[in-house]
C-alpha cells in the first residue's frame, strides 16, 4: 500500500485559494487546512486519506468550491487532472 502525499500547491488547488494563502493559514490558522506533517526540512505534506476525511467533515466550508469539485480537481505535477477519490 503506497502512501500518497499531496503538497501545498495541490492543497491550494483543492481549496481554490492562492499558494501564499496556504502558507499564511499554516502559520496563523492551521485549522483551516487539512492535517499535515512536516519533514526534516520543514516542508508540509498532506496524506490523501486525511485530506478526504477533512473535506467530508466540512473543511471545504472555508473555501469557495463544493466538496465534489474539490475532490475531483487535484492535478498531478505533470498537469494532468486526476481524481483523488474513486467513484
């Protein structure tokens, strides 16, 4: 079982906010972001399952898009759209 991690840029896309806003939330209002982990270099990463659980619990209320759109709109680094939640 592989552990799929999302980065700040992908979280910004899910929540339909600017990347800079993710940085502000992480330091000032971490409850407005899904649970995250920090690696040895201080970079944040988000487990896919934690993001889905957070969105289902109403975390997306802080953003301007619907839960369904948020779950389906994550892009890979290559730019191809993909689903993070199976249908």
